[in-house]
C-alpha cells in the first residue's frame, strides 16, 4: 500500500510541476476566458445551473430513500400487541 501511495504522490507532484511550467495549458478555455456578457457564456452558465439542479434532485431522492428506510425500520421494530387467552369466555 505504501508503494501505491508513493506512486500517487509522485504523479501529483509531476502534474503540479507540469502545471507550473506550462501555464498556457492550465489557462481557462475560450468560453470562460471570453466576454462575460456573450451568449455563449450565458448558455454555459445556464447549463451549469441545470446540471446542478439535476444533482440536487438526485441528492434529495437519496435522502428520501433513507428517510423511508428509517420510517419502515421503526415501524417494523414496534412489538406486536399481545393477545390474551380467554378462559371460559371471561377476561
């Protein structure tokens, strides 16, 4: 495991050095670097918000699933009411 951690650290260090030596490659894309009021940037922002909305809906669904699991487990954990046996028809 230690060998894999050293390899990951070496890989991260190489990427950091490459980013420092090649700043042009690490610069923003043409869409992000362009004018802030262009239609392309507006469309990209709308797409980002749409995808964030999808991710939010997914997390809400996962939370609802666990909420339902906890409610069902509480309902199943309750003891069933005991039945009393009657002797001769009297309580």
